[in-house]
C-alpha cells in the first residue's frame, strides 16, 4: 500500500470552488497580492534607476517602431515622418536642457 508523503490523512479536506479548484483563504490571497506588489515595485525601481539611453539609441528605436506601424498600416509614411521629426525635436531639446542643467551645476560648484 503506497502512501502519499504530502498528505497524512489527518488534515481536513480542502473546500473546492464550483470549478473544482481549491479555494484560497483570505490570508493566502493577501500574501499573493503582496508578493505581486513587491515584484512590481522591484521592476519599477529597476526601470527608474537604469541609465537613460543615448539620443541616437532612442531615435533608432522610434524609427523602428514607426516603420513597424507603417508596415502594419496603422499609420501612413507621411504621419510616421511627421511624428519622427516631432520626437527628434523633443529629444534634442531635452538633451540641450540636460546639458544646460549640468553646466549650471558645474558653475555653482566652482563659485
């Protein structure tokens, strides 16, 4: 006679839901939700703390994404060109703004 090591036979039978799956207790659901929140917070921290890619890498990614959208006929080639130009201007102004901020910090440090 084989015995199941996981079940000693003295445990109360678990309740099952209508679909046959065992019901989770409130504590079990809370623990699962907390684990999910920790994982999400860890992922968000990794994204925030990662270095910003260069402007060239960002523009390359934008170009690839827009080319894919054109290939899938989600936007036209003219719309893609317009959007790419707008995004390139935004990235360029962001880069110049960041460079200006860094220069301001350096002059403040020497004063």
